[in-house]
């Protein structure tokens, strides 16, 4: 996919139900991040998508707390292993089952920058998902402060 003149990479990180059930989510995600980081030279071209495989097209939804925990772990890994700037500027998406029924709550997660939508993109509910990220002023200020390290 090309956005402007810069090729973009969407790197998908996944956890299985076994990873979740055995409390190995962090270990699994960090292993995937380590492999990814070994090949990335320009993080400005990278978007990370997290997917709870056990929640995709199964009828079981990941809770917002479960999604936030995974996203925060990914962002913290970037902070510790790459840089503060990369951690603050890399977009992290949720690629699990997103629908009109859970998109607004998920959209409020601190470490979420958007959704990678699957089959829901083929349904009228996509309008709700698109509009779920409409920022209010406080979230714009928070994102500005996170990305620049300065207070608004």
C-alpha cells in the first residue's frame, strides 16, 4: 500500500487463545516485535496492527481492557527497545473483531490509533466504526502531548 510517496508497512502481531489462556501474550508479542524490529530501518513507514486471533470471527470479543493491555505492551516495547519518539509516533491499530457494538468503547483506548477492519467493512456498520474515532478536544491535546513530549 502507498500513502503519499512513502511505502507503508502494516505489521500484524497476533496472539492465540492458547497464548492468552497461558498468560503468554506479552512474551509472544515481544518476540514478534523483536523479529520485526530486526528488519525495520525507518519506523515512520510502519503501522502495527494487533489481532487477538481468538476474537476474530468467533463471536467472542476481546474486552477493551485486554486490547488496551496488548497495545500498551507494544508501545512500551517500542519505548524501551527502539526510542521514545518511535513509541509516541508509531500508529498502533486493533485488528480484532470490531463492530458497531464495540467500536466506540474501543476507540477510547489510550494506546489505540485506529482499526484494521475485516468483514465489518462490507456492512453498513462500517459508518459507525469510521465515526467512532471522532476526537474530542481533550484526546487531541493528549495525542499532541504524547507525540511531541510537550504540554499543550
